[in-house]
C-alpha cells in the first residue's frame, strides 16, 4: 500500500486532465467550491471537520514512481498526462471555513483556486475527507448538546472502517467529546484515550469477583467496572465489595439503561459509594442520550451511531467549478444546479451576538456590524498558511468550535427534524 | 502515521491484557466468535467481506518501537504489559466463512482460538474490517440483484472516508460490480477502474461541443459523454454530432432518470446511434435501480448509497468470548446475550441445491446429505493457510460469491423488509 494519497482518486479526474492537456484547457484559471446543497434528515446545522487532515494530505499529494506505475497498469498510458502527473504540484490557493465551524446549505466551506488540472485532481480526496469527517462531527455535536455537559466517550471504532475510526475519533473530540477508545487517535492527534474492560474479561475469570479484583489491582480503585455480565445489581454489590466505596465508576452496557441507572445509583448510595459514577454505553444516539437527561447518569459512551453519523453517514458535499478564467459557470439542466461565481461568506449576528443569517454572495459582501468573515486563507501559492501540526491544529479547531457554538440560536439544539437554524441569504 | 495496524485498537484491549497478565489469566486458552445478532433493517441476508484484508493486517500485527512509544505516551506504562506487547505475535488458529459467503443471524463468520491476550488484542481490528466491508458487500449484493444483469459501476469514493472508499470498491467488486472509479482499488486489488468526465469538464470549455470533442479526441468514440450540463436532449444531439453514431455511451446524472432514459434512447435511435448505451448515475440505491428495470438503461453508477451501506453502514457484528479452557461461557444478564461454546456451522440444502437452513450448533453438527461446511481454516499456529495475494484472494472470493448466490432461495432477492431468507437453526 502506497503511503501517498494520490491514488485515493477517481479515475475520471485523470481522464479529464488528459483531455484538457490535449486541447489546451488544463491551465485555465479555475475556482472550485465545496458546499452542501442541503442538510441531511432535517438537521439544523452541519459542522465542518477534516480540513486539517486534508491539508496534511495535500502536502503529500505528489505522484511517485510507484503511483505512476499503478496508473499505467490500469491502462492510463497517455504520455502527456503521465509526464504532467510526474511533475504536478499544487501551486494554487485554498480558502475555507475554519475547521469546527458551523455550516448551512450553500456555505462555501472550501474554495480552491488553481489551474484546472491541479484543482480537478483534488476533487475526490477533498470530498472524501470533508464528507466523512463533517458527517461525524455534525452528529457528534448533536450528542454533545443532548448530553448537557455530562462527559461523552467515543467508542465506535469497531463499527466502522479501521482508518475511518481514527478520523471519527478526531472529529468527535473536535466538537467536545472528552475522550476516545481509539489508540491511533491518541497517537496521531493527541485525543485523550479511555477504556477499561469488556464482558470477555469477566467471562475469562472463574467468577466476577476475581475479574474485578484483577482489574482493580492493575488499574486502581478509580477504574470503571463493567457490572452487567451476569446480574447487574449483584455485579454492583460485588464491585463495591472488591473495590470499596471509592470505586471510580460502574458501566451499564445492556438492558433498560434509564431504570437500571436509577437502581444502580440507589444501590451505590446505599453501599456508601456516593461518588462512584454511573456510565452507560449501549446503542446510544443523541435521542437516547436526551431521553436519559433525567436519569442519574454521569457519562455516556457512544459507538455505532457516532461513527455512522447517526443516520447521515455522509455530509453530501459537492466540489463544483464555479468560475473559469473569471467567468461564472454553472450547470443549468434540471437537477443539481448550482450558482456560478466565487462566493464570499459572512455570518450575521444580532446585537446580542446570536447568529441570524448565513450570507453567501457571489463577489463581495456588503458587511454590517456584527458580521463575521467565514472564509480564512488556508493555502497560498501551494503552501499552507498555518502550521499543520496535527495535535495543535485539532486543539485550535476544538477551541474554535467551543467558542462559536455559543453564538448559535437556541433552535439549533432541537433534535427534531426541521429547517436550518439560520437561513442562507444572498444579501 | 504508523503503517502498522496495532494502534487501530481500543485502549481497553490493552488494559484487559495488563490485568490478565497480572493475575495469570492471559494465557488461558480462549475461543472468540464473530457473529451478527440480527440482520439490519429487515434484510434477507448478509454477505461476509473483509476477511482477506483482515488476514493481511494480521500478518503485520506486531508492536514496533514507535507503537510502544505511542502506547506509553498515552499513560499505559505497565512494564509487564509493555514487555509482553513488544514480543507478542499471534500463534493461534482462525477459522471462518469464506469471504463472499452469505451469512445469517448467529452465523459464526470468524472463530479465533488463541491465548486470551493474543485473541482479545485483535477484537477492534477484526470488527472494524468485517463490519465495514460486510455492510458494503451486503448492500452491493442487493443492488446487483436489482440490476438484473445490467452492469454496475461503483463510484462512491467521494462520499466516504478516503481509505474506506478503497475497501468499499473492493467489497462491491467482490459481489459482482463491474468496475470502480477508485484508482487505489485498482492498484491494490486489481479491481477494474472506470470513469470519463464530470460537469466541471464541460463547464471548463467555451461550449459543450468543445468539451465533447476534447474528450472524444483523447478517449476515443467508445467513451461515455456526460450530456446533462445544459440541456440534456440537446446535449445528446451534440454528443452524436461530435462523436458520431458509434459513441460508446451517454451518461445521465440528474433529473427524472426513468423518463430521461426513454427520451435519450428514442433520440439516440432516431440519430442512428442504436448501439450507444445509456448510463444513469444520480443518487441510485437498490430501490431506484429496481424502479428503472423497465427503462432503457444499459448501466448503473452507484455512489453514496453503496459506500454508506444503503441505510445500514455497519454490519453490527460482535466478537464474543464463547469458550475459556474448554468451558462454554456467555453473558447472562438481560440484553446482548449469546450462546456459549464453540460453534460448528453448515448450510442445509434441498435436493435441488437451494439453501433451506443455516445450522449453527455448539460442538459438532450431525450432517445430512446436501450440507455444506461453512467454516474453513484461515490461520494455523499463526500462519495463514492460503496465499494472501490481494488480487488473487479477491478474485477467488468473487468467484465463490457468484457460485453461492445461485443457491439462495428466491425470497432472498426481495428488497422489502422481512425475515432472513433462511432460518438459523441449532440442529
């Protein structure tokens, strides 16, 4: 497996370059924009994620000898194209919304300006990264909202592609998850990792007490014991017998979590374990989390629904040519239309600082008080504008997200289906 | 980024090993089974995919110095665990369903027998690979069934994580797709790649005819022209004017595909382009494909719904300890129960060779005439039983799938929600 990202690309990007090289259009100055036509499933907002990962991949986007051999082996043998691919390096400009920013239908979350050949070649990778990571971040943000300040752990690695899992853990932490189960996300992005034990660990032992004793001896009394292997309430009694009332937490991973949490809390309190937390982790999504708001739960572990975008596993963003040699262009046949011309974008706010509109305009915006520019320079003449250190980048994105979520109107946090929290307007 | 797969692992696998090393249980002989408790969304079957990818990753599953440093950096510093990780190598046995095989609730699609520490360490990676790839293969098989012999192209890379895209292309080809847009899938797995041009290529040019001419000059008259940028029927006329009636195909990527296909076919025929194919590619899933069965369509391109598992983006398989030192074990508290003991599995068939039941039994099966063993040896004493060459492996899996799909009962091909096509029975 090549470590270069260049083959993570649709074949047609290369055949378009070949044809454009042949007829002299490959160097036309082009502007491509990335946007979502709509939010999935009546969502109220989207959250942009993946920009840092994309810029890292862009920095490595060079065709090596192995890549060129792989292209030839697939029957793409045009010598002009192959010579061009061997030399091509991105020399254009990229602007975009800050990673962690909210977006709405039509928000130009990424703008690529470059000669056609260079810009079209990036389409597949740009969309793969942003569509995946934004889908996860958008779902994760809803879960954070539903959790109302209780900590959330991302633990869905086993339910998605092994590399998508790392990106999902990154996207979840970006919007406020406290930790992840995924070790690679810790290693690559500095996301705090967490985890203690599974049912298998209890079943490995001759009895539950022996399993708990082994875990406490190794991980300390602050650990989380999984208590629902045999009989949940008896498991809690055994946990406190073994660990004492200073046990960090018990985890409930099956059954009716709401009523079990109440019973667990009462039992723990009756055993003097007042500070032992109750963590729940079975098939949670934002709706299940919201339904547990009144239950005595101290933390949520979220797996499947997080890594699959809670019903919307892709953000559905597109990468569209909007300008060619300064001329606005757009598809006009019925369906999948777009607006030609490079866009400016600001978010409008009321006097209290609450967002009221997403202003997306071809050309320049007439700014009002309280408007905030959304497009920031990311790449100039092929070079990243900021340091791409993955850990520092992600921390900055997390900080940005935390800050801008306070500007969203209250209706953004509704979990029901409806209209975007603010309208996208063109003036 | 490490090229080793060992960090694509949940932290708790390591903390369980640490605790088991400390109390002497890490070497207990264990059997873990992978199975799905149910099929998602009223599906009639699942298709197992990813086994070849998993065995490749397993062959590289060794902790290098960088991996160990990354583990330490996350606060996992137990010296006994770190010394064990530095040396650990899988020495156990793996059996499983053949890649491409159909599965049903409870089918033991993978069985891992090894000392606890070795076996538990693989949980996350095993599930990530099989859950993702099987979800895609299961959805793709439904599309192949709905397409009724018309060729399908996988083109969803842009809608999923960039590495998941490669695995999705592989899984789609495994079950009968004819090609993929993804170049890396061609390079790594020998999947045929396809693709010609996007709307951007037309918009790049001064007019549609110039774009078509450039494409035909480079790719030949056998190419596929995308005709719906400005006016679809006029686009078809222009396409035939430029390419002549020997044009390979026109592609419709928007609008009402059923009526457009009829109009396109009539127009092409009126222009003498009787052999020019009509390919459609806009937001198709198995239901949309089925709805186009009577339309004059010659091929389907499938994107989003393929790579997102058409509503079921994960197969929901679990990895459960079922035997420890020869003793069957199982979780017994309410929810997420399983059946203890290592299982045998055969598929039962009637005299005509049609599958009638999935027989899954702890211990051995009393075989009847027509029973086919489903579990095949994959790894013995840590070594793969067969050559893992990715191209040859995938071709064999595709052949296997093609063969076994003829044994499914007709109700398997119903797209409506319902019961599994055959029952899973225990005798």
